[in-house]
């Protein structure tokens, strides 16, 4: 089997992936802070690491994927104070919204989804370990991590001390021993969430939350830690420092993967620029939009910056229409153990083994589509086979089956092809079916004018009719 390799952010080079335990691969990905709808940038790591998890599950007997929910945070507190809505109501509603939106993007749920508020005890235990090991100290109701106590601080992100001070936007508080020290625990006023602790009533800092939850569900050392590049510093730098100092000899995460930034119309997404978009905004385009946006994301390598535009979303929609048009045909179904189908699917997925190259994998799906078209409707596959260096001669249905298998690892083409092509609400679809039936009756009666009128009326609504021998099918244009 093709070796698996990733670009490790910690070493800044491509490395062959060798899990700690070949029988059980473990990964942790930073999840959402639940105070508002997920925006497009929030969605990118969810899709990227969904594909990674699907790939790992294809190769290894057991995979545990943990993605947290941050439900105690100053942003949540501020939203509650602004709106008057209780904190619990905000976090419950926005967590449900997040789940709904990610499902619409074709993302599978993680194996574990711990909430910060359910893991306060492990956070306190971790802080106590850090104090005992000489890496943290209590001061005026706070507990802070002592950055100078960890000489390797900054190596993960590759930042100089000056860059780290600027990037962290540090709060130079009088109780800090060093300006770069960061908060592990802080006091809570009576009107804010708080828990009893050895240092008084308070709440955790953001960074200790992920260290504690990854420790609880994956142990002190695990295989992969993922997230957006914007989390590399200070969040992931702080996570690493906390975790290896609490567990001397541990490496915390062996491999660090970070996806690039998502832009909108060539600029960083910002409410002040008027280009801030939520996943819900994308889904409003229609029932096709979730999968189209997923395809758009995967057509760019995960480490590269990605520019979202409405035109690119429509291009992805058009490409999906082409794939589903092929799959909607009445094709033969190969046997489950068909060797050629398995070989073609594995070939299409090979690029994912090289640092999750989804863009090249999608290009290979297009080649499988071409091979199926040749096998089904005729033509020559010489150009495709010559370019990819293969001598396959697939029969009708084989390349389509391989296409489905490979697309499933990418989280694509899982919809019923005919339902995809038709889309819309049930009542509207019933009206279209009734109009098509009326047109067929008009054609039987040789009332060509009426048949043409109905076709034109449907065409004006974006409905494309496809007449075949003895039947008429339809799709949305």
C-alpha cells in the first residue's frame, strides 16, 4: 500500500506517517467556540479533517477522532451580556446550528465531542500538575503558565520572542512574573460561569481546555493534532507547552497539521469589508450548495490559501451536475470484489496519501468519469490512459463504481443522483412531474403546440427535460 506522508508543521517538512500504535490512530482537532453561526473559515478545517479521518479509517483498524466544543469563553459571556440571552441557551443553540451546518457539508461527526464545561476537573488536575512541576504559579486568584520555564517555547510556530509578544497581544498584568506568561485559570465574578478550585471560584483559560480534553480522551501523547493556521500561535504553542510540561517525556502530538486561510473575493473575511459569510449563507443558495461548497474547498490543497467567490461555487455546482448526470444512468453494477474497480479507486485516492492532495484526487475522479463515458457511450480512452500511464479497458459500470468508492473518501457524490439533479421541495417537484405527465399526454394526442408550451414553461423555471425512448427525465439546469 502507498506510504502515508504529511507536512508536519512542527518540523516544517514532509514526513512519513508512522502511528504510535498501528492498531489505533488518534487525532485531535480544535472545534468551535459556540457563540454564533459558523463562518466559512470555521468550515474549512472541519471538511479537511473529515477527509483525513475517512482516509485513516480506510487504512487503519481503529481511529479515534476527537473534536471539542468550547462552551466557556469570554466571547460567549460578552454575547450573553449584549443580547440578554442566557449562556446555556446560546451555547445549546449555536452547537445545534454548528452540527446542522457541518452535516450539510457532508461531514461525519467525530468519535468524541467533549465540551469544555464537562471537563473542568481534568483542567484543574492538569493545572495542579503544572504547578507541582514548577511550570505554573498562582497569583491574585489567577494561575499562569511560566513561559521562561519552558526553553522550547516558540519552536512549534517558529517565532522569535518579539514576534510571540506581538502575536499573543499579551496583557501585561502586575501579577505576572513575565509579560509572556499566559492564563490557565482566572477568577469569575458572580454573574459569570465559574467553578470551585484550589485557587478560588473561577474558570479555565482557553488553551488549557484543549490540553485537558485531548489528555482525557487520547492520553498524554497521540498521533495528529489539527486546526487552522491561525491557531498555530498562540493557541497550539500554548497547548504544546502545557502538555509536555505536565507530562515530562511526552511529545504531546507527533504530527501537527494546519489548513490555510480562507479569503472571500480575494480579501480576508471581515464584517467591516462586508464580505463576512456564514455557512448558513452558502446553504441558502439551494439544496446543492453544501456539497458544492465542500467540493470548492477540496479543489485547493489544504495548506494553501483559498479564495471563495460566488463564481467558484457555481463552477463546483456545475461539476457536480456532470458527475451526477453520469451516475444517474442505468449502469451495470460490478461485483463487490471486482479487482479492476478496486485498482481504479485506489489509484484515484493515491494523491491523498501525499499530504492529503485532494485537488489531484478530484482531477483523477474526472479521469474516471471520462473512462466511464467512453465505456458507456463509445469513443477513445487513449489520451487519458496515455497520460496516466495505465492500460485499463473498463467495461460499462466499472469506472463509475470506482468513482463512487473514491468519492466516498472525499465525502462527495453520496446523494441519490436523480434526487440531486431534481432538487427542490416535494410539492414543487410534484408540480413538475404533473406538468411532464401533461406534456406526455399532449404528445400522445399529437398536440405539439401544447407540448411545446409546457416545455417552454418548465424551461423558464430552470427545468431541463431529457426525452429518451419511452420516458422523459428532468433536472434543474
